[in-house]
């Protein structure tokens, strides 16, 4: 009786930790319709949520155990180096990161040297669990003497000052970084900050299929019941006609705010508009030298109704819900 030979496929390698798996062809052909994860917890095959939603039958999704095919290695191989690029890093540099979340606002200076500063949903130096980020969304690292922000193949992308980027140098001054639904202010500084150290990522606990189906149902219901979104519209001044959606973390308007206005009568951070926990929009003056006005009256921390007019310097804004 002749023996059947099962050829082996090319190595399957985890993009996160670099672990390789030598999977036989007879197993590999099952992977597109199955679930397979690396020892570090990274998905290597399939999307469990997509499969459950598509098949409508949780029992029909099989999980393939890749551990028997794990390729043993003494240590993680060093990344390849372009001989035409200088391999050395410059002196450590600091950056201030400001992120306003519902529970954990952040205003911290980090000093970046050998290791990158990670921003993500979990397993990161800056964790924004409620902002629809990828687990590790993007990083800020040192390249020569430059601070560089890099997208980590996130599902929603990384935007620097309104432009989607894969990699970009962070120049001096304040910049707006949009990750998921969060707005993060970043600014290089000469201050000494918290040294950035590597983070050990624990393998996440497997999600029970029933729990995953429940979460999918909750997300679908939330999308279906979503109401209108608040928008800040400039109706007078240098930005006349431009519109800005107001996120849950709020918008800072000024010469160097989230919304940058070239008006000498504005302070660097003049005023802020953002929702309270109940969704009520408020305008808050940020200690500006010329004041902020709502419908001609001074505004310090004032509730804004749809159609109200905000005035600062030579600029006029209106809040609408769409």
C-alpha cells in the first residue's frame, strides 16, 4: 500500500511576535474557514466575528491548534538593517501627549529613546479602551534625531493633522493625532518625561463564542440606535464654511488647538466645545485673553443649544446636530 505524502506549506509567521509555524498542507487548507491564533494571542487565520456573523452557526467554526507545528527558536531574530541607512539613534527626545477620555484623561510627557511609545486599546503605554482603536494602533519612535509616528496596520487608520499616514516625522509645535474615535494632542518638548520602556504583552484570554455573539449583537444594536452627531460650523472668520465633528473627547479651538485658526485675537488654546456624560454640549473658555461669547454673553462653562452662536476674536461658530 502506497503512503500518501502531505507536502508542507511555506512557514506561517506571526506579524506581532515573529513566531513561525510549519503547518502541513492537509492542515493549511482548513485554515481559511477556521480560527487559528499565535501563542501571543494574535489572529493568524480567519476573523472570528466575521465568520460567526457570516455563517450564523457558532458550532460551525472550528479552531485549529497550531502549537504542535510551532518552530522552536532560541531568540527573536534581529530586524534586517538597510546598509544605506545610519543604524544609530540620536539622543532621547520628549513629547507631551494629551488625550481626554471619559474616564482616564492623559496629560503626560514621555521621553523616547530605544523603545517606541505605543498607543492602542490594550498592551500599550497609552491605552484608550473606549475609542475603537486596534490593540496596538500606532507608535511614536526615535529615528535618528527625529520623532516619527507610524501606523501599525490599524483597522481605522492613523491621521496626523487631518492627513492619513503610514509614517510621518513629527515637527516642532502642537499636532493633532486622530486614532480611532480619539483625538490626541502631541507636542515635542524639552521637558524630561517618563522614560519609555518595553511592554510585555500577555496573551489574551480566549473569548467564549456565546460572549462574542453577545458583543456583536450589542454593537449592532448601538449602531442601529445611534442618533445625530454634533458639528461645529464656522460661519465667520478665516475658516468660514468649514465644519468639524465634535468627538466625545471635545475640540480645542485656538491658534494651536485641534481647530487651528489664523487669528491674532485668539489665544493659543482659546476655548473648547465638547459633550458632558449625558450628551449635553458645553463651551468652555480656556483662560483666553479676549474672552469667549455665547450669543453675545460671556461664556465660561456654558450649555450650548443647537443653533447657538459662539464668538471668539473675529470668528463666529454655530453648533448643529446632524
